[in-house]
C-alpha cells in the first residue's frame, strides 16, 4: 500500500502496534529491515557443513530465507514479535525443578515449551488478529504472518529488531526475559522505522556450550543440529545414532539444558495465557505409561499439541531410548522392554532391542 508520509508518523504508529500486541499476549514487538544480506554467508556455510541434517526444508528455498522481499514480494518491513511461554503457575526456582526431573530416569521429560498448546496455533491466530487490528486503523495492506512455519530467519530478524541478542547456543536472549519465548513475524508492505538492535551480554560465559549432553554447540553461535537432542527427538525420522542415545537420558521430546543453565533465564517471564499451561499426561509421567499409549491414545492426548507432529512411531522410538538409559541406571524396566521385542515397527523394535542391551 502507499502511505502519505506527511500524515504518517512511523514511530508513533509502531508504538500503537506495540500496545495492541500487548493486549493480545505478545511480550514485545520490533521492526527489522528486509536487508539480511550480511547473514547470507553464515547461512550458506551452515548448510554446506550439513549441520541442518534431515531438515531439507532449510536448504530448499535457497537464499529466500535471508531475503524477505523475495519470499513475499512487496515486503518493505518486518514486524517481529516475541511471546513468553513459561507456564503461569511455574514456581520460583523452576530451573532446579527441571534439573531434578532429569535425575529421575523413569520419568519422561518433555521440553517446557511443548507441554501446552501448539505454539504455532497460538501465535498464528494472534498474529492474524494483530494484522486485522492494523488493517482497521490504516486500511487494507499487504502482509503475511509467520511463526516457525516458512523459510524465515526468525532469530536473525528478531535480533536485528531489538528483541535481544543471539546467545552462544544460537537462541535469542533478552535481558528482561531470558530465552523462554516464541518468535513470530508479520511481513508488511509498509515502510517502517527500524528498531535499534541491542548489545550482546554473554561475555565469557560458555555454560550452554559446556552443558550440552551431546556437544551439539560446536563453537559459539554454531550449532550442529545433527547432534542436538531437540533435533534427534523431533526432526529426525530414522534411527537415532548409537553414540547419541545414552546422552539423551530421559528426554523424550526436545531438550532444555542450554536454557536451564543460562544465567539470563533467572529473568524468564511467565506467560499470561493459559495456552502454555502443562497438559495432564505430558509432565511428570512414567516412561512405561507413555510407551503404552496406543496410536489412538497418542493422537487423542496430543491433539492441539506440537508433539503430535512427530507421530506415534517416533514417540515410542524416543521412549525406548529413554527406557534403555533407565535400565542402565538400575531401573526395573527390563521385563517391560522384553514384552516389546516383537514390536510391529522395525524402527521401534531396533531401539527396544538396544534398550534391553543396556542392562547387560
């Protein structure tokens, strides 16, 4: 659309959008330009090293990921948003609670962000509402909303628009909110004043690099996704590499270690939305009980959850690995595993047999 510059105060308008965003449960907005050319070399190097693993979609769109105006022709600015996701009733000292969970080998650990409603659904719906509110104020305008759903350099755009800085684990960090938030974008055909980026505040801290169970953070700001537990338990469809099964421990969907250890997450903010409250059955549950979910039960219990996307087979594969690690830790899960050595899925069966071997 074309805006009469004599009647349009960009800074005042962005402030108004921020107010609307807060009403919708967003924590902050920013504005980034569409020029991400300086990020292209890093993206290409990461892809050339194969660090994206099975995530072919990371390479399928070429450099469109770093070129918003090519992905959505007519885009002049990118409105970025972040939304805190720590559940409303999260206790003080929540990091300690999560570390203790990892010391209970028979409990299945789902990443904090995935215990509630699928964030794709929450953010997409609210981003569209925000876009509709903007349209009411300025008239129809060209736009498209994204949240982890297209070839978009989300963390890069967020960093360039003042939402935070890239931590050494590659996640975005914010001085007032740590890293426990989701990101989203609205590509718009409106020229807007760009937000100022913020300074980096990691200093000499390497806690995230040192804590990673699989050493997936191969250097500051460099993640080999093929070794990342989140990638292995969610994105990877085949057998989990043998050498990475033991470090997975009892993590069955995602991993929070690099966030739990980060000093900035003492400032993590609770979400005001009920959407991210933990669902019954996805927190504090025993591995045996979770493995026994039938496919119908899995689909019913994960309806509207991000977990559903991995499917029942991968769910059981992940739990079989965790059961093997529990058996090695002395848990009495051998008889249960023995009952599943003839599992109809070859993928699950392989991991069950591996799990049984951990008790020898």
